C-alpha cells in the first residue's frame, strides 16, 4: 500500500509575523464607508466595537505584523500544522498530479478558526475588555472563541443561527463547556432580534441577523466588544500563518504548488493559505493559480454583485465593497453552515476583481462524494465546508489525468467533520439533496443595496 507523506515543522518554524497582502497588491482595496455619512470611516468609528490593536491591523499597510509572544505560546499547542502529500488519494484517482493538503483540523476547535480567535481574545484582554459578543453559523467560530475566552479570561457571548442551534446541540454544549453563553438567534435580547421575530416569528436565522445582534450588544455596553470570525482584513491577516507554514513545508518537500484551492464562506481560510503564495507571485515568484470554491446555493463570488453593502441584516455595520448577494438574502439551509454568508471578504473580492482568483461554485452532493473519497484514502473525515475544497482539488487532479500532465495541487483542509455527523448521516441515507437558491429572493435583496455616490 502506498503511504501518504507528512511534512512536519519544528516549533521554531511557527511564523513570527502575520503577512499583510495589502503591501504587495498593485492597488489597495476600496475604503470602508460610514453607514450614515457614506464617507470613509476612521479608527474612532470602530472604537466602540473593536480593540485598538485590531483596528490598527484592519487598516495597516505594513507587510509584516508581529505576532505577540503570548499568542505564539498558545499557537504552539497545535502549530505548525502538518502538510500532507495525499499519495493514497492520488493513487485512488489514478492521477499524475501531486496533491498536498494543509490540515487545520488539529487545532483544539477542529478548524482554522482559533488562528484568529486567540489573538482577538488576547487584544481584548490587553485593553481591559470584559466580554466579547459574537455570532456563529455552524458553530466553529463560537467554539474557537469560547476556548480563546477561557484562555485569556474574557467572557464570551455567542449568537448562534437558530437552525444550527437546533440541529447541532453538541456545538452549544461545547461552547458552554468553556464557559461561553450561547443564544439562539434571532433572540429577544436585542432590538435587531425582536424586529425580525415580529415579522418572521419562525425565522431560522442567518449569519447576517446574528451579526446584527452581536454588534448591537457591543455598541450598547461599555464593557463589551465584538469579534468577527471571518471577512475582515485582520481576520485574514491572522490566518496567514497557514500559508506561511506551507511555504516552508514545500521547501522540505522540494516542490511548489501550481494551484492553490480553498473553500470560501467569508474568505478567511482561503486567504490564509493563498495570500503568502500570492504575495510570492506578486513579488516575482512562480505564477501559482488560485481557485476559490463556494456553494452553489450561496454563490457570492460567482453570482453576486461587486458593490458596497452592509455586513449584517439590520444594517449596523459599516459599508464594505465586496461580492454580495444582498444583506437581506437568507441562503437555503444546506449543510456547510460555515459557507452560508451573503457577502465575501473585501480583500478576496478585490483580488478576484484584479484577476488573481478563479471562483467556482459546486452543489453539495458532489462535495460530500469527494469528501468521502478523500476520507477513505486519507483517513480524515472533512468538515462539510472543507468538502468543497476537496472537490475542487480532486477536479484539478482529474483534469491532470485527462490531459496527461503532472501539476502540483495544494488545498486547505480547513477542519474535520466530527461535529457534523448528522450531515454525513443524511448523505449516507440519501436524504441530502442539492439546493438551488431563490433567484427572485437574491434579485430583491440586491435591489435593496445601499446607494453610494
Ligand atoms: C468558518 C469555516 C469556514 C468558512 O469561513 P471562511 O472564512 O471562508 O474560512 C470554512 N470551513 C470551516 C471548517 C470553518 O470553520
């Protein structure tokens, strides 16, 4: 039997800096606008909801930003994460392609999310914040922040999209085990939640609604700030530890990716693995390609408009220019909950506009099929979100077989699926179906985009 190859690194190889792609881009992303004045916002506008250190990172132009010692100390628990050459998968596909994956499921939360949860909790604690309010879709982000809050002694309050709250009771148990408070969203705790419930008493919730509730809590209370697990520049920045480690690991493998594949919900795990390689390309390195895979039921990059929009449903957040399906769009309840967001990271959107990212959308059945093929070859059951990246990588490898060429493919296995057994149960029982988004609903949501002069 062929064996897959693991490329480990030493603790010393944990990056000392996060990498800021903005420093190497040919043009900066468009400014973030104030929701009232529609003028570019300044740090003061964000101060009620984020700690200062995070705001500085959000607008930084510096190429490298130092990772604080206490954050690196916690990273050490699971970083560097392994890079694998998927030899058994290659064999099962009978492909000449070289397939590698970076495995982020070794973190205590089982996904890449702690890479940013840890520094965010750290900066909040440093600035004396007592409580962090946040949202969570599938539960991965809430789980990661719950752990980070416990480490740094900060209370965590999680608004969990109601459909996930009901479908994934163990996620709530996980968060509460670390002392976090978990609330089904929409809730009666906030004006945003109460407004939705008045109009839609049976609302199953959405990330956009949950974000409104968490932001509202932060705005209303002096001792509380808000944290976001994806989309924003500082989140993608923190995730670049993934790609920086992978660069080192490819030196050991004496190889280099021709194509990097990742799944995109808000864009953070994709940016995390892609940006260090894109930066190398922008500075004259190899012309690596970048493929972003999104769910066909929430096709932000492939079907959305590139326009200024709100990040949340109640329109409490600033306006960012991004690919969006409209902030009032509620995606159908497919199983990759982490990918059910109406918008996209402004950085990913901007870089897609610049032509460096090829986006593709896949239906969920073909992704679960790919996930199981991967699991049976490599022994790791991916998160439903990660199955999208697996599908993308397998398709690239099949193309190599058909064209008779050997390319080097890297994908991010951003998390394991151990909390998602119900999704696999449904798939194995034949109960999982492909879902179409409602075109008229997206058209309506897009018609409501804010006007920006
Ligand atoms: C949150 C999450 C995603 C989606 O978020 P991104 O910011 O696009 O990475 C994807 N996969 C997993 C495992 C997640 O936890």
